């Protein structure tokens, strides 16, 4: 089976590099942007406890 292009990771098992912007997924089904600081998950001004995370895709180049 092929690897997904943008996999979702378990937040307890795997962490992204610190301060990289990611999408966080929570037990209640909500999602929000956040980062891993190297010690805690952080989003919208405070520490959070996501179940999963996903790298954000790279920004699209400006089309002029």
C-alpha cells in the first residue's frame, strides 16, 4: 500500500520538529493549527492536548 502524501500521526508517539506549523486533531472531532515546542503542544495562546497531528502542506507559490 502506498504511503499517504500527508499522513496523520499519533501525538503521543511521534512529534514534528519544534515550532513547525501543523494541524492538530482533538478527541471531540475539532481541529486547529498549532506547534510542538519541544516540550508541549501549543495552539491559540495556550498548551493543548491533541490526539493526532498532520504536517501542513507547503504554501502554494503566488500566481500573478
